[in-house]
C-alpha cells in the first residue's frame, strides 16, 4: 500500500492486491472515502458530500495520472 501525504483534508492511497480498473482511493479526514478511476476520474465507489469537495483530488489525479498509474501497476502486476 502506498499512501501519499495529505493535501488539505484529503489524501490518496493505492492498494496492492486490487482488481478491476486501475484506481486510487481518496480518503477525507472525516472518514469519507471514494475510489476513483485513474484514467477517467470516474467515481467507482463511495460518496463525498458536498460533491465539490472531490474536485481538488480529481485535479490532482489528472495532474499526476502517470505517477499514480505507474504505482498502481507496480503494486498490482
């Protein structure tokens, strides 16, 4: 598992032994969690309210897509 440093009230985590679409987990300080597809930034599971709280994390995933995808593939060969 790789956990990146928190940014404001959220952080990105990538697990090993995952399946399906390459994705990251976005975890918020209040315990809210969502799984987000790296390539499309589609929310695969979970919910955050209000939804606009997720926008900065989605921008981060967009800007770091290659890094997160490489790490996902390293942990999930």
